[in-house]
C-alpha cells in the first residue's frame, strides 16, 4: 500500500482497537467476549501493520456517534476510561474526522444502508484522487464498496492475511 | 527530530512527523510517564519511538515503579479518608433524622437503567 493512500476507518475496527486495550490494559474482562477479531497478539499486530501503511487515516463523525452507542452498552463506571482509550487511539494514530451532512447523502442510500455507511462511502468519493480504502468488519458495506468500485478491506482479512 | 528526519529517506515505511513536530516533546513526556517502552505499530510515533526510546532510558528510570510507591500509598490513604467521610456523613444524616424526627430524604438512584448495566450488548 502506498503511503499516499487514505484509509477510511469504520466503527468496528476502531471499537476493536479500543476493546483490545480495555481488556489487556484495563482488565475489563467482561468486554473480552466482544473482542471478535483481535483474538491474538499476531492478529492485533497484523492490523497495526496494515494501518501503519497509510499516510492518512480518517473516519466519519457518524462513526464517533456510533462509538458512543457502543460505549453506552458497557458498564457506566468504566465508560470514562473507554472514552480515554478512544481519544488516545485517535490521537496516536493521527486519525482525522470528516463530517458528511445528511443533505449531501442520497436518501435512497441512507434508507438502504444508514448514515454511517453512506458517510464513509461519501468520504471515499470525495477522496478518489487519493486512492481511498475503507476498512470495515461489515461484509455488507464491503460488498457495497466493491460495487461502487471503491477499495475496501475486511478486518478479518487484515488480521489474518493469506501470507501468515 | 533532525536525526529522525535524516533517516527518513532510508526508511520509506517511516511516516514524516511534520504535523506532530510541535508536539513531539509532549508525546515523549507522555510515553515516559506512562512507561511506554514500545508503541503499537499503528501509532504515528511508533517508528520514532522504536528508534529513540532507548535514548530516554535515564528518564524512564526516574519513573520506575518504586518511585510511585509514595503516590500509590497516598492514593490508598485518600480513598480510605473518602470512604470514612462518606460513612461519617451518612451517620450524621441518620442522627439528624432521628433527632428531629423527619423522614429521611431518598438517596438519588444511579442514573443508568438496569438494562444499561448489562455487559455487553449481544451483536
């Protein structure tokens, strides 16, 4: 992957990064069952390698809202620490954030895929000159990207590359 | 930074840190304080820290575990004082309730509903 490419990150991979640290560093054992992709250090490192190959990483403001919903489903007393991890991940991986207004998105697509997926597709569309790649764990979004001729990677494949 | 920038041409996978330039010292201080000897690979500062963490070894030593004993001890003391204060206030409250024969004010319930306390949400 070229460092000039831009990576657009969906909620799932970010949440997985946060969960991994919450389990490993904070000892939030209850969240371990939510950790679906980073089942090993190797899987986590493979994802890290993939992410580090991109010079620019961004996400959508809608993704941040979805992270809020994820965190709301956890025990109240641990939520501030989970938010701290979200902030640290964003800061440490130099994550950018784009806002896509509802009125800039096609109503038909919103009805079909929801504002989060459509906002990611829109960010990709805005950055076509920078060879955008969407990272998700959602196979429906992945399929839709392929249909729209936008590069996309599934987190499961990133964590377990064929070469391993 | 100059050293890092000098090795960039020989390490094409290393990111340039131009956007972080003014914050490098802040990051380094944070890594030292958090005893972060290595960083995850997806962090922008991963390669920088891999190259230069060792040069800050003396500072790491200053933050060795033993140096924190005092802080940890004081933290425990403060927690104990806080718990005791809570218990004392509760006792005073009950004394006043009895002394003046007034109904005890309800204690505010936690804001979260029972469903929110369940971990985690099924996917």
